[in-house]
C-alpha cells in the first residue's frame, strides 16, 4: 500500500511539475502583456483598405501581438456575422470600418456587450457613442478641393454626374463637400446614383448615364475606384471633354493623372497615416490612457499639375 501511495504522489508531483513548466513557458519571453485584435473594413478589394490592413497588421505584429482580419466584401450582414465570429476568439480590441454606417449597429451592440473597445477608422458609424475613438481623413475637405478645382477649370458651369454611396458616411461627406462648393456656380446635377464605391458598379452605371447625358462637363466619384469605373465608361462611349474627379490619391489614379486621361483630380488621403494613427490609439486605450473622440487626418488635391510631387508607384 505504501508503494502504491508513493507512486501516486510521485505521479502527482510530476504532473504538477509539467503543468508548472507549461505555465511558465506560456508566458511571453519579453515579460510584456500581449494582445489580440480584430479587424474589419468594408471591402478589401479596394487598394486603399488593402494598405490599411497591411499597415495595421505590420504595426501590431511588430509588437508581438496578433491581428484577426475579416473581409465582408461590402456586405453588412456578412460583416456582422464575421464580427461575431471574431468576438468568439476573445480579442482585446477591434479596428472597425463599417460596410454600412447604420447597418453595422448590431455588431457594435455585440462588441459593447463583450466589453471590447472599438477604434473606428475612415468611415464613421452612425452612432459614435459605441466607439472609443475615430480617426480618418477630412472627407468633407476632400470633396471640397475637387469642387474648387472644377470651378476654376469650368468657370461657366455645366451639367455634371455624381456617383456617390449613401450608406458610406465618408463618401457622403465627400459628396457634400463637393456639392456645397460648386453651389451657385451654374452647375446642374443631371444624375446622382449609388455606385457603392465599386469600380465595376460605377462603370455600369456611368455607361447608362453617359448615353443619356453625353455632354456633361464633369463626373464626381466618391472614391478613386468609382472614378476609374466612370473613366472606363467614358472612354468606351468616346467622351472627350468630361473632367472626372475621385477621392483617395491611389497609385492607379495618379498614373492616370501623370498621362493623358479624363481623370482631372483626386482629393488625396493617406491610408498609411490612418492605419498608424489607428494603431497608436488602440495601444493608448489598452494602456488605459485617455483619447479624444476624433482624430482627423488632412486631405489635399492632387492634379496633373502636381502629381509628380507625389509619385505614381505608391500612396502618400
């Protein structure tokens, strides 16, 4: 009996040693607390969001932490489900850009219930009380600078087409900035439709609109993919004089500006700066530091006249 008891005690001691060793090995080698974050944006087929995700991932992983990234492909129902799936992975914080400002609210409710702080970037959610902070481009100004350039180049006004996206607050702000600026300058919006921020959708819509309005002096797109879709439609229709504006400052749009193209300008933003600011804010939140409600990132106009200053192979 003593031999049996001794054997049992030995086994318990060995198991305890193994368990203790395992627990010791599970601690970070650097002695720091490490985090797991969630990431979602409206559409990772957009190069703008590709760079934001890449930059956030690099910044997070450089600190020894982990990023769990999902792509809803502009479907808010899918985005809500994906957020729920990521919450189940016990993330400490969430980088979030909504596919729909209002439609994303159920996911925000889930994050709030789980006690997970949100850094909202690029496009504001409809109810900002859910988020710890927001950072993104000055979108109103991005549209405003495009409108001011159009006034300068078309002082007599004319008919224009607007390709917006009413469910995306960032695009709504850009569109408002553009329309407010050209108001009172003899421009007439002959068509305004939702292109969903997507190149293919914008191309299809612009093809139809240009058949009905071939003499427009300008087309404003809520982002660069929309502007590029409008460009493809205009080229196919043989349009020669329309000035096409976008918002982003993407390499693809800057290549058009560097050559001979109907693309006239883009309200430029910096996805890299948005990403880095988002990460900086997230780690301040993790450290218990106070952050402001909003951190705007400046926007500015890139045209044919100054595109060489910014280059065409990357983002500014």
